[in-house]
């Protein structure tokens, strides 16, 4: 049996198992033969044996340093020296506790204890990963944890490569009319899957060539002293003597305001005096007689 026939049957089985974006690919094979070609199976076995290992290395390290900012700069320089790249760098500071000590009415000494940490993600050539980890571990006071993992992507890479080869052959046979695909959109989906497979293999190649290292480091709490303005309004009160003089002055002004207020009521005072005098006259003319 021809090899092309076997490839066609393999493609049919592949599409039925994987399912396309619209529920599956519908394929019609013009060749009526159904037996498998063992030669093609042996070629796949040979490809597996000859495949180059695709080892993806990742690492992470956590350690304590004397100065976070200086260590971050040193790691960046080391990464560039090894032809790597810094993918992520974040440094942050958090105040652990703070205390204010009064120096005068308008100034305060603030003493703060703050913690500084940093996170970095770098890519370095895989063959230089161990050198990078050794250099970084010597930058710290001590290493809290260090880990390196190796994942073998060889079979995933080979699987995508063989699938791509089969799909390329199927597209070629579809163009020549040996294989007919009922749904025209399935051809586009097939080509998209081929592109996805190529992109995934390129990602694996990049992961094999460059290892990703995650770093976390911190330093001891730092004490910082600063003199700042007192933000408590109650601390800005006048001295006792000044406040007493101001109170006496305010009392005098209140007394004057009272006199002025009474002066404004002179009409009422005259009316009251008139009523009181009329009452006295009335009592004289009509004295009360006790029986």
C-alpha cells in the first residue's frame, strides 16, 4: 500500500480524535484501501530516537541581603553580562511601626522602622544558569531557599512536529484532489492549528535556550529619623499668661457691650419708670381700707 494512503488514514483518525473548532473535520478519502503502512510507523520510531532533548530549566531563589537596591542593580548587571534579560523588577517598602516624639510646639521627631523587599524575574542562557545562581547566592547574607527544576519537553515537541508534518502532507493532498474536505472552513481551521503548533514549538525552543529565574530578596528593617511639623492643632495653643490677659480683655469688652445694650433700651427704662410713678400716685389717691 502507498505511504500517502496511510498518511490520509492517519489524518482522518487525528481529526476525529482532536475535534476541530466546529465539532470536527469531515474528510472524504478517494482511495478505498484501509491497511496500515508499517514503514511509516518505523520512521516515527526513528524520529523519536533521533530527537534532540528539549530540556526546560527553571529556578527560583529567596535570600537576605544588606541593601535591596544595590543587590537589584548588581543582578541586572550580571544578567546583561551573561546575555540575559530582566523581565520583571519590583521593589517595595512598607512601614512596620512609627513613633512621634515632641521636640517643641511646632515640631516632632518621627522615628520609623520600615521593611524593603524586591522581586525580580530574569531570563538567562540555559548553559549559564548554574553560574548565574552561584553568583546570586554570594550576593546575599544567607540563602533562605533555592530550587531548580528541569522539565523534558522532547515528546511534546516531537508530537507537534509530526502532527505538523502530517497536516502539511494532508493539505498538499487536498490541493491535488487526493483528499477532499467537505467543509471549506475546516481548511482554515487546519491551517490555524498548524500555526499554533509551530508557535508552541518556538516557545519550547525559547524556553530551552533561556531559563527563567525568579528571585525574591529583602533586607533588615531600616530605622529612619526625620523632623517634621507637628500636625496636631491642639499643640499650637497660646501660653497661660497670654490666654489669661486675653480672657480679661474679652471680659472688659463684654461689660462694655452690656452697657451699650442697656443704653439701647432707654425707651423701655423710661416707660418702666413712668408706670412705677403712676402706680404710686394711684395708691395715694385710693388707699386700701382694711375692714
